[in-house]
């Protein structure tokens, strides 16, 4: 497509860019029609201000570009009600690559991590690594994630973790995800990760921790590896259990 000459702000005060996709790094490319400004390239062709504005577009905030007034709104700006926690699948243990990309474009994400002893040559090194591979928890809108899936289809294929009952992408309630992050983000060696099959076999009282480093965490009070712990489960995906929790700082949720 032949690029149109850049017009002045006085000629295009009502112009709104129409997003067509993301480039392979972090920049957004834009389609344009007659009387619209030319397409924007990748980050390597833009200055810092332009990159910031493009990242803001991906996160649903106001953006602008040379020749377009800053007050121009974003088309299809997502509302807060559309934002959910989703679980995305990748292949070949490339979960950290996806998280790096999401961090770059300003989308919140989380990967459960833990320490492992890895061997480098003749040395053993304690290293922080993903506790489970090929999964990334992402807080965003369905529209934004669908766009990322489309653009990254060739370089980093992404799939939704599906809810088997609804046959739609699984979404995790905000309160549940915050409890999950509070436990999984602690990196304590006594934290235990459980797969979905094991989680299905463990049932306990619904409780809330009232004190200590896990204060406010809600989950099920169960016995894991001989200790009473609070387990926070993401249904059908995985769960994480705290270190030993004394019953004196547990309250049952009615």
C-alpha cells in the first residue's frame, strides 16, 4: 500500500487510528485509509515518546503520534469490566518469553516460580525457575489477547486454557487470583504446588488466614505432606499450598 503524506494536526484533528496489529517486538502497526496518517512501524523506527504512546494503545489508554492531537481517543477502548485473569498456554517451555513480551507492552501477567538446584558444568546453582511450564496467567481483555494471539501466531503460538464446562476461555476471579499470587509469589521452599488431579482429591473447609505473611489469603484448609496448610486452587489448572499454618490464625468462611 502506498503511504500517504503526513498531514498537519490542523487538517486531521478528528483522525483516529485504527489498530491492525502488533509488530514482532512491541510496536503496533496501523492500517489507514484515505485522509488518515501513514502506518507506524516497529520500535526500531520510533522515538521513546512514540513507543510509549503505542504501548498505551495496547493497554487501552490514550495514544497519539506525530500529526495527531494527543487528545484523540483510542478506538474500542476497553472498559475495566472487560478485564479478567486468563490462563494462556505456550509450547516448548516458552512461558518466560511470553511474559517478557507482555511486560514490554504493559500487560500484567504472573508465572508461579520456585527455586531449583541446576547444574552448570561442574557447579550446582540455586536458580529461580517456573514451577510449571507452558502456562502464563494474564490480566487483560479478550480483545487484546485475541490480537496478541493473531500477531504472535508464527513466532510464539498461544492458546487459551479452556473451561471444560462452558467451552470458553477460563477466567479466574480477581480475589482468587490475588490469593494465589500471595502464596505462589512468596518463593518459600515449603510451599507446595499441586496438579489438577491431586487438587480434585483434596477437600477441606473454606478458610481465611488472619495473621502472618499469608494474612488475607483464602483457600481450603487441607493436609499436604503431613502438615495442615491452606491450599489456593485454580480450578482445573493447578494449586499452591502454603507452609504450615497454625489453626489459631485460621477462620472458617461461612
